[in-house]
């Protein structure tokens, strides 16, 4: 780049000297001076044409290099974001597995005849995680199907599950894409920190879609022996939201009257 600007600078100096020479020879009233001035003028015009051509072609090349640089930066940024998301989800999956196997263990302890059904449902859930957790986006309809499967899996160890686990989940009229497992941590924490063996313990799960987003609310009674501590799942969810939907979401988590509330509002058009 420095060589280019140095060459242009030298050509400009050369053109300036030619221009001075032309004016000097024009001031001579001799036929030889006039002829030499014409030659110098022609050389000066050619030099200026060359300079314009070099500046124009190099300008185009600089624009192309700048666009290529921006494209490479965008690709690099996307790769870094994907790597960060995969690292976060790699933390979520073992946490999820721990809770899932606790459910299987509880069914085995109860000698429940539902354990084979639970293993079948867990295999579907694991297949979803393996196939989609590394993707940047997936259909919201697939995500809702996954969440319903997870809820049904957890219901297997709860007596009178339909009266204790209240779900109001509506499918959107038109499909749209979301980050995989974005709905998981709320329901996972709800089952983890509740004790549904107690009569007064309940979980409420609401999903209300709109044209380009949704409102998602999960609330649950907190069992005293299962009081939330680190909140790892929701911390990881916040990182995923910040990476994927900056400025497009609202995340609220609060506790009132021993009921834990988690609410996510996502508007993809904002």
C-alpha cells in the first residue's frame, strides 16, 4: 500500500514538473520551444490519464478488500458466537442428564411399571438434544414438541399429574426459528425445585405465541429442602439470549410467597 501511494506521489511530481515545463516553453517565442511544449503537453496528458486509471482501479481494489475484510469479520464473529453457544450448551446437557436420571431412579425405586415408557421418552429427548443442540436455530414447533415430551417424561413419576402440572401451551399460527433448548431451563428448574409429592405443590407452564415471538411463563412452589442456589440453568439461558437475541428479549425471575416465577418475552421483530 505504501509503495502504491509512493508511486502515485512520484507521478504527481512528474506531472507537476511537466506542467511547469510546458508553461516555460510556451513563454519562448521560438518555433523549437513551441514544438517541445507540444511534446511535453502530450506527455503530461498521458501521465494524468495513467494516474487517474491507477487511482480508480486501486480504489476499486481497496473497496473489494474492505468488503472481503468485513465478510471475514462477520464469519469469524458467527464462528465465535457458535463456539460460545456450544460451550454453554455443553454445560447444560450434563445438568439436564443428571435431573433426567434422577427421574428414572425415582421410578425404579417406586418399582413403577412406567419405567419402560420413561426410557422411551428419554431416548426421544436425548435424540433431540444430540441432533439439534449445536444448531443455531430450529423450528419453534419442534422446540415445543420437545418441551411437551420433557413435561410428559416428568409427569410419569407424579400421581394426579394433570392437576399438579398445569400447562397452557399454544402452537403459533406460523412457524418461526428460535435457538434450540431455549425453553428447557425454566421447566427443568421447576421440576428440580418442586416437591410434587406434597399435595399443595404445583407447576404452571404457559406459552403464548404471537406473530414473531412469544411470552413464556413458568411458576412453581418451592420445596424448602430444594431452595434454588446457583441458578446455573437460568444463568446459561441469559448468556444464550444475550448472544442470540441482544435487545430483543426481556427476562424476569422473581420469588413471591414461596413461588418461583420465570418469565421470558421474546420479540424477533424488535
